[in-house]
C-alpha cells in the first residue's frame, strides 16, 4: 500500500464524509481526492517525474493537505518545510534535495524568489493566495487556482511501497539539516501500528494544532485519512480558549499534545473536570509529562485515556505506555508499538539486562531507508541486524528497562537538543550567533526543562566594550532562526571553558556523564 491510497480508499468508501475541517472550510474525502488529482496532473504537466522532490512551504491549511497527496499521486516525494523557516535553510533544503517544485504562500514571495535564484533544480512554483508576479526564464509560476484547473495528460503508473514518500529534514550535528528518507512502506507501517494501539476508527474526530512540518502533526493527517476519520486542522495553539471551544463544538475524540500545550491547559481557569466527555484519548510525545501534570490531566479529563509515547524521526514511533499503566509507571515510555521490536545494548553491541543502561535499538518495517546523501551517517545509524541483509536502527538514546520490559529514557548520546518536539543542532544556532560581529565565542547547550524537554541556553563572549545585551542577542536569533530554535536564555561570559586542544568545552567530564546516565531525567522524543 502507498500513502496516497489513504485518501483514495476513504473517498471510495465514504465519499461525502467530512475529511478535513480547517479555517471554516469543510472538505469531504471526495473533494480532497479530486483536488489532489488536479494538482498531480498539473505537476506532471510541469515536468515533475516519478521520484522528483517537491517542497511544501505552507502553514497548516487545506492547501498543504491537498499538496501532500497531490505530490504523491504524481509519483513524487514531498518535503514539508516549516513555515517559519528562513531563507538560508529553505535554500539549503531545496538545493540538497534537488527539488523541482515548491508550493508556498504568495506572501512568502520575497523568500521564495531568493531561494529560487539560488537553485538550479526548481522548475515550478505554485503560490497560494494572491496572483503571483510573472517570473520569466526557467521557472513556471502558477497560482493555486491555476494549479487546480483540469488538464489533459497521463500520470505515471503507481509505484511500489519501497519508493520514497517523503524526506523529513531534521537538524544535523554539522549544523546542516539531515534528510530522513521514509518510504511508503515505512509510513504505512507506522500509521498502521499507531492507529492500532490508539484504536482509531472512522468515528474519530482528531484535532491537530501541531505543524505539519513536525512528523507528529503530519501523521495526524495520515492516520486520520487511513481510517476514514475527520481531522480538525488548526494553525497553532496560540489561542487555547478558541481551541477548547472548537473541541466542544466539533466533539473532538482525539487530541495530540506536547508538554508546552499541557502546561497551558492546566493554567486555564475556565477548564473544568469532565467538560469533554467525548474526548476519547490524549497523546503526548516530545518530552515526558511530569507526574504532577499527568495527575492534573487525569482530573480534568477523567474519562479520557492518556498515552505517553516515545519516538524519533528515523522511525516515527518506537514505544507507548498503555493508559492502564500510567499510574504505576508514570515515568516510563512503555513498550514497543505493534509490529516493532526493541532492545538495549552496551558499547560492545551486547544486550543488557533489566536496570542496566545502554543504547536503544529499533527493529521494524518503519525504520527509515537512510539519510539523504549521507552514507556515513546512514552507516552509523543503520547497522546489521539479526537476519542476513537486514538493518536495525541505533537510536543514539540511552535507556534502561525494568523487569517487565518497560522502557525508561535516561539520556542522549550526542549533544543534540530536543525541544518542543523538534531536534535542534547547537551548531546551527551558534552559526547564527556568530553573524553578530560583537560575538567572539558562542556555545549552545540544552538544559533540562519539565515542559520543553530541554530548554536552549546560549553562552557568548563579546568583544570588549560591546553594548550588546542578552535581549539584543535574542532579538537577533528571532530574526535569523526558526521559532523553536530561538534560545530561552542567553548568558554573557568573560570566557568559556576550553579543552586542551583549544575547543570550547560544552560536555561534562566522563565521570559527570556517567552520573547523568544513572540519575538522568525521564523524557521522550
């Protein structure tokens, strides 16, 4: 099965059922199937071929959802780009993926035009909103309405499930994003497993306020459409009172959250216990909920099942804690999801026993194909498994398991920061800090945070006499970085500690590191 078949199958079974509710629009499965057919025909007419990459640079919208399925129906690979992304990263992704198409909002034309000027691969841009300006030369520039006009032509024959479906760009250790290659088989396997343990059906109404560029948000669409459910799509959680009103109005049954949203909900005085009896489940990932927050959620939503989960972009989801285990093991992320096998190994690759710390290894059909154009990184993450020729995923995260096999997150193997559900490279933030001429040295680290998982802290050394304050540095970061990459705090130092070779020292000593593994905070990603 291929991912685009989710919408096609649901359109055949329940053509007139509401598939998507978004900004006062209500689209049926038949409508989304039809619109994505039109978009696919346009992409093919513009020269998009099987296996080509197309970037979706849109916020949460009906057009973004139609784009995903239209790109797949054209036989191409979709790439979701965060709508707050700045020109440097957008240009990098377009060029790295050799993308031939780009869908964006017309209001983003200045950024898109600059990215297009830096690309040798782009052939077509489709702009949602006002009519785009004519762009002469190699590029075809169409409005969204033009892209949905009926066109003659033939789409390529459907591919197979080992074809690439998407490349998900996540920050890399070098400061440049890494492209996680996910096949149709990977994504269908993950969606099937998750909908199985969540017991999703066509009767579900799922509210998604998470960005579609975040795989947690993206999969709400895919899982909902797979089972023929209704997805209520909002741009963000910026107005929580409106979200609560929408939950009541649409009788929402499924609510995916991250801890920052939970913290906001728990502070709302208008939220009363038992107010949403129709809410069947709440899911949480990105960071563990503090036990106190779990208790408060249970009090506010007494008839709702709460799922703690752990996953990583390279395989989407790894483990979930059954709701009936939440009180007994509030800091556990549970056991492997259906059709997945996990185990913990030491530095020699040997399996460890209960209570021992080691690296989590994941085995399953949802494990990524590899990192786009990064064979060495792929070789480090995907290593030989049990069976000849198979690969298993080394997560890079330290875990331990109890006597019954329930998993507990201990710490991260590298210095990548996981905040708000996003994987952030300290190097990328440091690059932005160094664009300030007064910054002589910069180091960025993640510090434990009950809500964010990790909060980003920047430490800088300034030129003597510099007038810069921490608020000036934060303002610079907001201008040059995506929202989730902006540090929560900035510290100005006279000097930063160095290693014997003169490098800035950010990591603790081996003794400190070992102690962290023993007593590390529990959180998920």
